[in-house]
C-alpha cells in the first residue's frame, strides 16, 4: 500500500512540476478582471484573485518547490514501510 501511495505522490509531484515549468506563462497571470463567482467556483476564483497579485517568478518558484516536495515525500513513503 505504501508503494501505491508513494507512486501516486510522485506522479502528482511530476504533474505539478510539469505545470510549473511549461504551463504557467506570463499571459496566464494577466490583469484581474474584478468579477467574482461567474463560473460558480468561488474558492478557485478567490484563490486566483489573490495569486494574481504575486509576480510570475514567485508563482513558478512556489509551484516548483511544491512539486519537488511531493516527489520527495512520495519517495520517502515508498522507502519507509513502517509508516
């Protein structure tokens, strides 16, 4: 079971790393439109409204650190069966 959970964590970390390195572009972090709850997902819209205030380099770095931490935690879970 630990190998399965660890593999899922590593896969999720690699997905986050892929998003950090290739998907986040400066155009995606454009101007804030000021409209909230148009799509019905209030939490996501508020999160992105807050994230638009940070520079793109900070967002890429934060996402990169999160992806690496998921990968490392997944490897840790796979290598320590006593968890």
